[in-house]
C-alpha cells in the first residue's frame, strides 16, 4: 500500500527549539502565581494549541482560574515567546532534512502541522531556512482550523489542499500523545510516536500508537515494510 503523505509535528518531532515554547508556557503560568513544573506543562500541554494547553495544564494541576486570568497568561506567553524567538537558535532534529529529501524523492508529500499559530510557525521556518515546495510541501497550523488536536481538522485540511482523499494513504508522526490521537481520529494508516520531544516512550505508549520510533530516519524502514 503506497503512502502519499506524511504529516509531521514541528517542535520536538522535526524541529529542535530547546523546548522554548513549553519553558515559556511554564514561565507565563508561574508569573501569575500558579506553581507548575515543566514536567507538568509537558504532560498536560504538549502538542496542543497553546491557549487550550494553558487551560488543560491548570485544570489538571488543580488550579481554579478565571477566563480573564487565562487570557492574561496567554497574552504574557505570546509576548514573551516573541522575545525569546528573537534570539533562539533553531535547528532541525537529527536526520530530518535527509528523511524529508528521501520522502520527496519517493513522491510522498511532506506536511508540517503544529499547535503553534501561523505567525509563530512561520518564524521557525525562517530560522530553519525551510521553504514550502523545497524541504516540505505544506504547513498547517492551529490558527488555520476551528478544532485543534486531538481533533483531526489539521490533517483533513491538508488532505483537502493536496487532493488526497484516502486517510489510509497517510501517516502521522509526532512526539506527544495528542499527535497520536490526532492521527487516529483522522483514521490515518499509521499514527507513530517519536521519543525526540515532549513525551516519554511510556507516555506515548498510553495513546496506543502503531509504532514508537527514536529517530525520524526509522520511517523509511517502516514505509519499505508497508510496500
């Protein structure tokens, strides 16, 4: 069965940005006197649209917070993240660019999707020097859809834009449980967890992925096995 498209998460899956988003999320929440740890931020917020991540982190750590306070935290987060990105050293994770090149040589579409908004995601791409139709074929962000992970809207939008109609021709790869659930909810052929980012192998396993890999180059062997 030939694969037509692979949908990759960005931070922690294809992009190494030193966890700056989740460190900034933690900083923003702590700034408003809610003492959460980075591990809690990763456990309850990884892979999600960032406003929803703040809500889920606070709810799961037992804090009752008004919507006004959540809005303040989110605004502080966005301002601080923009400043952090100005000086951030961003690089691809190991084997990513080589894997993208091999996939494109096989005529497999490379899609990036992310819980970031479009402005943040595009700023990362500029730092990486990645361009659409070169390293990847399409970028879909949290601000492009109504419903975010684990709902399948971002994958469905990518399918529509690339004229791919069978989800069983698609693989989803990500470093968080909501990435895996997103792929499952889109009825993808495979939903694959990768240990390079937010969640541990044990945490990824809780979402019942089809595979858990340690580096992105392992995808090629999986595709060869499918064929």
